[in-house]
């Protein structure tokens, strides 16, 4: 969980998601992990939407992850 937090602070959202999902597979009942994954996806989407120029593919990916 500390490694995922470090990746999050570095804004490496894909690594953070990967580690958090792996932890969720091992501990599916842990609400902290679910919250952290949702927060990571939300922050990634905000980062994408704040970009000056973004591709439609990035926008679709961010919206898909939020759903």
C-alpha cells in the first residue's frame, strides 16, 4: 500500500492502479483499497481533463475508468 501511495504522489497513476488492483485481489473486503483505487482513478481523470491538449482516446479512457 505504501508503494501505491508513492506512485500516486509521483503521479504515476497506472502503476498505482496496478498495485492497488493486485492488493484488491488478495483482500477484496478492504474498503481502504477500494477507496484508494477510486481516488486514484478520479485524480487521473482530473489530470487528463486539465491537460491543454488531449486526444479523444485519452478522454474516452478517463470517462470509461470513472464509470
